[in-house]
C-alpha cells in the first residue's frame, strides 16, 4: 500500500531562441530546432481563481520544519483566506440567534427538500452569539478516533494545545488518558450514539448526563439539521443538558456552513457523498488556530511504521461505514496539507515526536 508519494523535480531549459520546439518524429529520431517566427497564438483563456493545489505548488517550506516554527506558509494563508471567504466558520459554523432568526427556514444539509421553520422551542436553544467568533488561538489539537492512537502516548501532547477538538463523544477515561488526553474544548456527537446507547433519550437520561462529565464545560456540537431523523433526539439532548444543569454547552451545526464547506472541498478534488466529522473539524480549526495538529487520523488497518494490525478505533474495532465517507481520499488531502506545512499529522508515537 502506497500512502506517501515522491515529489518530482522539474527543470527548465532556457534558450536564446525566441521559440524552441522539441519534436519527436519517431522513437529513434529527435529533432531540436529553433525558429524566430511569430508563433500562432491560441485565443486567450478565461482566467480562473487559483485552486489550493495550484497555490501550494509554490510552497517550498519542508514539512519537517513544522515542528519548530509557526505554520505560516503561503499555502496556509491562501487556505485560511479561502475558507473565511467561502465558508466563514467564525460566524457561520454554529447556528446562532443572529444568523438564524425566529421564523426563518432551515434547509437540511442531508435532505435538501426538507426544511424546518424556527419556532421558539428551538430558537431558545440557539446560542445568542457564536462562541468561536473572533476567537484566535495559537495551537489546536484535532483528535480523531483511529486505532493508531492505541499505545501512542500522545495524551500529554494533545492536552498541551490551547484548544482540543474531539469527535463523536469518545471515551477518555479507564486508561485512555495517556494516549488521547482529557482536555476538551469542543466535542461532536453522532446522533446514532443517542439512539443506540441511550435509548433515543426517551427513558432514563441520567446515564447520558453522567457520560458528559469528562468533557467539562466544553461545547457539544450537535448535527440536528443534517437529517430529519436527528432533529428531535438532538433537541432532547439539549433539553436534558439544561434540565440536569450539566456544564457542557450544547450548540448546533449550521447546515449552510456544511454545504459551503462541502463545495469548498469538492472544488479541491474531494469527491464523496458527505464530509466526515473529522474533516469538518479540521476545516474549522484551520480558521480558528495558528497551528493545527492532527492525531488519530490514520484510516488504514496497518500501522504506517510497525505495519502491525490496528483496530478501527482506539477503543473498539467496529468497522467503518463507507456509504457516506471516503476516509482514504480525505486522508490523502490531509497528507498533502501536512507536506505543504499547513498542518501537522502525527502518525507515530508521541515519544519519538518529542525528541
């Protein structure tokens, strides 16, 4: 399995001739000649906005330098500007009472024909303002749940970041702390957890509230408006948190932001039905943080260095669902961003990273 590519070095040959043409007449005969005649000029092509990959071709900062200096490459600056202009996670990632007023219609990100008119019951649950707005942080850890984190010893390094983002209410206790840390600034929740583990929150809800204690007063990001089946259970989760006076802060994904983010990555060549939660969190972090470090994002079943078998998650071996997400394709984009100095992928154990 090839995961890491080699970069090609190109050479330019300059000639004193006005035009130099290299013509191959057959495999055994090469003709090199010069002409001073004015060439035929094709009609001018319409200019297009440069893509991220085109900008990143001009980035020369070696990836290994990311350890020791801020990630301020031209590629990174272009990516951030593009994300802010086209997606604006600072203001749009989370639904607020300002960007989604009472009486407005929400269009679901996963069901374009489904809408919900915002009434008082939901409006009162929306944040008055985006808790991430104008928040600029130095370092962020974005923690995936890949089996590569098992026995990684990355917990201390993850927790050393100013802000830690976690996905899908992962376990942090019972010995996992040394590998994944405990610090949390934002955590997402897949509604299937509410359905499968907590009985859709239709019965006893205390076990759910107790499971949130390890996340402290972090933001709990809920995808209430991805599919219609998620709306009621996410609303019950928010009510449960309020009723039990849990310190965790429920907030809701803005489907408009998810749509714009999907279009952004599609324009960069990523073709998949839906973005994974991990890639969405990485995108948000790239707007929010000066230095973005990723852990647990290796999507393959063998370790990249030891080649031994890995479980799917660091806490279980439930196989991934590939209907919506293309994790290897997403990883390819993340690996490219690492190579260009935009972010830092941690794929080994963190003891070797600290040397």
